[in-house]
């Protein structure tokens, strides 16, 4: 069994930075851009510090970016955030009417499914770059690459749409073992359908999660410091499951919503106990 990394050592700092980056990429996508995350990562444009210092600087900057989710929301945003929390707790999907007259439902997804969609996007990008690099070679291999690239892109789009409509919030097939055949409706999608599906995906898996995350008690509102990671860990302990496994198998928005509810209950209990102390004395 591998030893635990030394607390605040180099390995521990790398782990903390990766965890924060993953959380910000999901929960704060509307207030923190991928370019900012990349710039402060060791080796990025804003972080050329050598050695462990790069990870210390990266951690400090990621913590600073987390503050954007702790700003006191306006009444309108707070109302929208509460509605988003209710939608997240009930795993509410977003219906999308397709050009063929049918309706699909874009679902809130778990972490693994969201990562799979990112992998699909990267695969298509690599295939496009490969096809572009061999386009002028005029060899059998280049002709094969040019012919396969649009097929791969079309297949990836079908898998993307199929995964977004998975009612479990997980990948609807085993990407390691299976050679899946997407549902028939994915082959009839029009460009307009794709735009509508993408918009629903952004709303349910990015905007909603960011709104729910904005409900976490802030340092300005309370002295009770409650981190997202802490509540995920506490919830996992309460359910008797591993926290990492929980993040992989549960819908991200629902985890956030349940953590927010626990945070607010904890804060209310702390305030009630504080008010009761003078009476007890």
C-alpha cells in the first residue's frame, strides 16, 4: 500500500491543485475561464516558477478564483440559485424538441460522464489535426485518414448526444469494452438540433451547477467556514461510500445541492447554539 503523501508536501500540493482545478472547471465555469486555469497551472503563462513553488503559487491562485463563487448574490440571482438547487435535487432534465418532431431530454450528468464528453471532444480534435497534417501527402494512409475523419466526427457527435440523454447520469455503455451503436434518433439530428442540445447541456450541467455553488455560505456572511470538499466527504461518510466513488457515480449538480443544504443546516445550527449560550449561562 502506497504511503500517504506528506501533508502540504510537493505531492500533496499537486493533489490539492488538481482537486481544486476539477471543482472550478465544473462548478465555476461561468465565472472562471479555462484560459485562467491554464495560465496559473505550473508552466502556464502566469506561472513560470520552478519546482514546488509553482504548485504553491498555483494553489494560492486557485483559492483566489474560488472567491468568485462566494460573492453575495443579488436577490434575483439568489432566487435563480434556489430554483437551480431544487432542479438539481430532483435531477430535472431539460426537454429539447428535435426537427423530426420528437422530444429528447438532456440530463444532469455525473463526473465520469462529463469527463467522457471532454475526451470525445479531444479525440475529434486530434483526428482533425491528423487529417489536416496528412492532407497533402497523397498516400494510401493519408487517403484513409481523410476518409475516416468525418466518420469519426459524426460517430462522436452521436455518442455525445446519446450520453447527454442518459437517464442515469452515467455513460450509457462501457467505453472500454463495448462497440456501441447509438440510438437511431442520433443519426437524424440537424445542425439546429445540435445547437439546441448544446444549449440545454450548458444550462443543466454548467449554469445550474454554478448557481447552486453560489449558495455556499461565504466568509463575509458567516464565520462558519464550510468547504465543498468537506461536505462531499461528510455526505459520503454518512452514506457509507468512498468520496471519490461518490463524485464518479452521482450527478454533480445533485451532490452540490445536497452539500449546500447540509452547509445551510450546519450554519443555522451553529447560529442557534450561539444564541442559546447566554441563556444557558
